[in-house]
């Protein structure tokens, strides 16, 4: 498939699009900052349909901040449709083709989740009399593998905890494990969580189509954190 618009693979395995790259492809004459805000007025929600990305650069000892937006594929498709021109139609069709060609959603969980699931199965086969709580706690107690918060939510769900990714994120924020204040540190581990060694922060360098790079920060649950939350939430 010819690459019309570069896409970004997020840490979660989802694909996304830079707002500025889409703006350039669509050949919008309006200034990006004004155009994207007008697009968001059609009902797109921050941290659901898009994420704000701040890129800082130093020129002549002065710091300049350039704002970009990481759009979900669905958001990018809708914005393309709103343009009501040939470029918009091509972009929408391209995003649909990208979605069809993308990996099966099951693979999004990644290697860390697969490793955790295998350990659970192995330990369950050792002694069926052990509770799922004890089995999983043993599996992660010595684990050096960090996993995404969403992956831990899926494992919790498989082990009887009535939760999902969004609800687990909300619970972590409300209980002081992740930062609840909106801003660049939103959903990052609190000082308490870091001191308890429940999380690590993974930094990923993202290369954008216009040549600049930025750093994405992602909270990952440590082996100790996995054991801690399982013990706290799992009903034996």
C-alpha cells in the first residue's frame, strides 16, 4: 500500500496520526492551531479522540513550544470527511485501508501480556487447588517484565476482577497512584507510586514526518506493582 500519510504506532499497539501531518496533506490554508481547534468543536474529546503533544526547541537561548495532536484513526477519518474535498476523500479511504491491513487486535497486547498469561497457565497446572490470586501473585513476584496498565487490566479481568482499561485508569487516579491533574503529567505515576516502585516510566522517541522528534512517556507496571494490585483487587 502506498503511504499517503505516515501513521504512528503507539505503545499500546494502536495506530494514530499527527494532526500537523494530516493538516499538511489536506493542504489546509488556515493556520494549523486555528484549524485544529475548529475541527475539535465538532465534538472530539481530549484524551479519548486525541492527545496533545508539546514539542519544545531551543533557538538563540529561547525555548519555543510547538503543539501537535495525536489523532486516533477514527478521528482522522472524521476530520478528513469534514473537509468535503478530493483530498479529504483520499485521506478517509486511505485510513480505511490502513485499518483493514492492520494486525488483529489480539496481537496488540504484545509480548509482555503473552508472557504473563503463560506464567499463569503454568502455575495453574502445578496446583489446581491454589487460588487464582495466589497463582498470579507467585507469577509476578519474581517477574522483571513491566507491562502496560491496560494489559494489567485485561489480566485482572481474566482473573475475576470486574474492570477494564478505562475503569482501571480511573481507579488508579482516584486512589492516588496516577496523577489526576490534567496536563503533561496526566496519567503519570505519582511520587508515592514511584517510591513504592509500582511503576516505571518508558520514554519512546517518535520521529515525525516533518523531521522533528518528540518523546512519549508511558507508565508501565513493574513486577512488584503487578503483585501489589492483584493482592489489592483480587478476591480469592
